């Protein structure tokens, strides 16, 4: 899956874009990279923070390994980012073409993806580049200025889930805008890598949503 992801990037994206792989499964994939060595506490937020440090002063794109680029998604995201636009997300579709992500929202303590599971024809907003409340870091462009201002992802409160929602909420509170870019397109299987560990991750994810609601309020 990682090979498919990287190959799709190289097929569509300018070769000058640096790819940093974080092996949070600790398997050792045959080339030098940060590796958790099977540490169960090494979650998504920590992986992103490690990768961001390795990227120096550059802008960042966070990307899950269960994605596949359908076009040069970097160029339109990079073009959109800048000024007060600190975060840009992409259109992610399932392999059958239905929507997985076209912008997200906090929704009074119940984060969700409007349009999820629908076709593009049935959810016209998916074809519209626009400001949104949040985006998934399964694919997100973050300017270095915004990243440094917010201080990265909160891996203590959100090691397994919702750190991206928290980051977007913090960014908004600090006057950064988050945009969804309809021109950037990838497929996303969702939870493929973690599928066999979901029973272990679920309690940690439940704790994370409680932390999110405590910080930002909920529907009660």
C-alpha cells in the first residue's frame, strides 16, 4: 500500500517534493526512516510531529499511506495556501468513487464529514473550493507559519484520533483559515492500516473525543 501511495505521488507530483515516511508500525520497510519499533504509544499525532520536525522550515503535507493520488494534488493546495489560509484539505473518495472527505465540521461535539458516502453528483459542495471548519489530516497542506504558530498536533490529548480537528479549531481561534480544495483529488480507503488494531484503538479514540468536547464544548 505504501508503494502504491508513493508511486502515485511520483506519477503526478513534481519530483522536487520531498517524501518523508514515518513507520509507526515498527516493521522496518527496508530504507532509513523514523521507526516506532512497535511502541503502542506511538500514535498518529506523534508521527506527524516527528515528520514535521524532519521537514525543516518547509510547508507540510500530511498524507496517510492508504491514499492514492489521482492528480497533482500538491499544486492546487500550494496555490491556495498562504496569507491567512494556513490549512488546505483535499477531496478524498473511496475506491468506488463515493465521497470520504470534502471538508469536515465540529458539529457541536460530533465531528463528521458532510457528504460522506454520497456521490459527487449528490453532494455538489464537493466540487466547490471553499472555506470550511476543518479538514482531515489524511491529506492536508499546512503552511510552516501556521504549523509553528499552533505548535503542532496535541499528541498528549489526542494520540489516536481528532488531533486534526483540534488543530483546525486552534488555527481558527488564532485567525487562520482552513480551506477545502476540490481540485486536489485522491482515493482513500480509510482505516486500512489500523483495521486489525481498531479494538485496541477504540478506547483511546473514545478518550480523545471526550478531551475534544471538554476543550471545545459539545452538544449538551
